[in-house]
């Protein structure tokens, strides 16, 4: 009977040890994959401090409706004063 209890304890301990070890390996694999992604992805590459992306080219789009109303009101008041 004593050897059966010792066998149960040894089997349980070895199973728990294997489980904990595999969980640590799995977490390490996930962490390694994340580190590899952050080390090699283009979005996370180092950029020099003085480097600034060029501003987009200015494309005139015409007057906004509020600008157009303002200029029309100036034109009306100029006609009324003449």
C-alpha cells in the first residue's frame, strides 16, 4: 500500500512539473513571436530624430462656401456704397 501512495505522488508531481514547464515554454514562444514582430515590422523601424516626412503637396480646392458668402457680402456692400 505504501508503494502505491508513493507512485501516485510521483506521477502527480511529474505531471504537474511537465504541465508547468510546457506553460512556461508556451508563454516564452508567444513573447518571442511578439519580440520578433516588433523587431522586424516596418512600422516599428527606427527613424532619425531630425527626419520629418515631407508635407503633402498643396492642391487648391477653390473657395469654401463660407469664404464665398463673405466675399459676396463684401461685393454687395461695395456696390451699395458707390
